[in-house]
C-alpha cells in the first residue's frame, strides 16, 4: 500500500523530514511504514489475544494443548515466512513512527541521527526474528 | 543548516487542539505495539531455545495480573492503531467506480475492517477450535 503519508498531516508534520535538496531516502521509509502499518493493523490485535490471553490463561491441560498447537503452527515454514514478513514490516513501521513522533516533540534537528536507533532497532529485531524462526 | 523552514511551536503543541491530541494518541500506540513485538520475539525465543517446555514455563510466568494488564494495554493500543489506520485508508487510497468515488465507510470496510475481522476470526478460530 502506498500513500500512507497523506493521512498524517494533522500535527503539522512535514511528510519529508529528510535532507533538503538532493535525493532523500524518506520515500523508502514512508513506503515501508505504510506496508508495516497494514501488517500491524491486520495481525497484531489477534497476536496479542493469542499470546497474551489464550496461551497463558486457562487450566493446565488446555494451555498445554494450545501451546503444542502453537508450536506446531510456528514450526511450519509458510507460517515462519509470513511471521517474519509481518514482524519485519511492523518493526520498521514502529521505528518510523517513533522517529517521527520524536521529531514532532522537538528533536527534528536530529532527524538523521534518530534513524540509527529507530531503523537500526527494526533491523536488529528482524535479524533476531529470522534467527529465532530458523531455530524453531 | 538544513535549508528548511520550520515554524516554531511549543513542545506540548498537541494539547492545543483535540485533533492534535488524538493525533498524538494515535502516534503513541506504536510504543505499545513495538513493546509487544519485543515480548512476542522473546516468546518465540523461548520456543526456539528450549522447546515447548521452556515456552510453557514462560507462558505461565506471563499469566500474572501485571502481565495481563500490560497485554490489555497493548491490545487497546493495537486495536486503536487498526481502527485509525483503516479509517484513513479511504483518504489515502480513494477507489473510483467509473466517475463515482466509493463512499468512505464502504471503502474502509472493504479495504480494511473486513479483512482485519476475517484475519482475526481465522487466527482465533484456529487457536480455539
């Protein structure tokens, strides 16, 4: 999905927070932000319900059965791939939004520097997820 | 110098109008969603590192009231992200049928809320069946 930036004008936020003049990499981040926003919107509420409420709660027998089922599902390679994609895009989405929120709260002059923790964190999380899923 | 002009504004500008506050609330959902994603990675890490036994132990340790509260906050934030995200879809991606623009509520349901409820229903059905 493209064009997610259009909905973000409410706070007086410029869609291009990057360098003035020359080429900017902002378009790439906005595209990833939009794709990740869709993924997070579609999947995260259900994920929270499953891992936050359905798996931990309930009596032991039910929990054990659900956990085994969960482990089997996550171990299936198409689910692994899908999960990796959802996690990677959602992490970039969060990183981008955190960076722009920081810029809106007065750190705009550090927009370049903020890329390091925000996108670097998302990349680290993606690599972590890939390694974990590989090992399941 | 960046060469860009930025109008100065107060740090707490988002308290100045209800619309700004809603905007900031929407933006802040990403901190909770991000925090949950880290918890999800830890959960997957337990399964990868110690198999089902470690996963069961971990899940038992996150079943206390504080963890349930944290997950509830994450759920509210995640649902708010979903509602606002798909609510903006008709503006971001208008659909035209010939000359007529598809009404916003229908576009939001077709492009967002419908798929979301379907995905959620399928995942929950799969876990609860």
